[in-house]
């Protein structure tokens, strides 16, 4: 049976974009919004929420900014979602393998620096510093996801923060991190619609399909939306 079919090529701009490397921000929280915000997901597929606990719910993904700490490869981390700095109590000796190592703080701690090492393309491991300036252990939800009664880390629990573990990202998926930059929708683009959209709407009615906003480069690649007259999709 022949049916007239409306075919619109639709593109959606993702708000998360995985990038090679990451950019530091220079605008401090008290002065405005950091220039670059990132989500953090480990090799087991768990995202850090705003308090650095575990989540798999997209609306709860934390957004984090990184600030240069004065020494190459060392950074301060700020949770834009929680409006708090990611801190810890610095020690001279090696840190233990532990849960809830991270402390979320209203103020930046000058001693809470992290070595962020891109040990292979787009994969990172994060180490807190000891007082001698060397890294110790790796940020990791120690013992993995599970019930507090089992000394593990439950999902979406406000009391959970990142812990530490002795193995880095190349040896343990829980210490392996990927950053994706959070982009504003349609950043740097002017929305545009197909030139013949009104003709399509007049013929088939707006209620028969959804309209997606197309952005300039994508519109050039797609061309003008057309109406398919046959089942095989020929226009």
C-alpha cells in the first residue's frame, strides 16, 4: 500500500562532548561561571555526581572545573554543581585505600591539589598529593558500588564521595577517568529551519511530526527537507 511519507533529517546537538585533553578555567567561582565544565565517568561507567558520589542518572551528573595549581600537571577541582571545592586532608605519608577520601568544602584548600595524568589518549588518572608534592593512590570509589553495610558505595547517596585505591587507570577501571565537556546548546550557532518547511506544514499539518532545530553546518550537509512520495523513499 502506497503511503505519502514525510521525511525530515533531524540532528541534535549533544550537551556532552568528549575532547582530547581538557581546558583549565581561570574565572574563579566567586567571580562568575568557570569557562570549562566537565563530567567525569570512570571505566566502569559510573559518573561522579556533584558531591563526587556515584550516579548513572544523567540529570545528576556533576559538572567540574579544573584550575591550574602552579605546577605543571597539578590542579584544583571545583564542583560547579555543588558549588564546592573538592578537597582532602593532606598527609606526609601514603594515603590508605579508603572510602570517602574526598571532602567537599565551601573554600578552596591550597593543599588539596591533584595530579591529573593522561596516561593514554583521553584516559586519565587522578592522584592527591602528599605534603612532599608527590602523588599517592588514585581517586576511585574504593570497593565499588554496593550497600554501605558491605563497606561499599551506594548509588545517588549524598554521603558518598570519592575514595582512594592503590592501582591507577591502566590496571583498574575504577581509577580510569574520561572527561566530557558540557557545552551550551547551540553554542556559537544560529538556529535555522528548512526553507520549504511552511509548504510541508501546510500539506501535512504540524501535528504529524516533530521539528528539530538544525544548525548551519548540519543544515548545509542535510539540504532542504523534502517529501517522499513512495514507500521506497524516493523523492
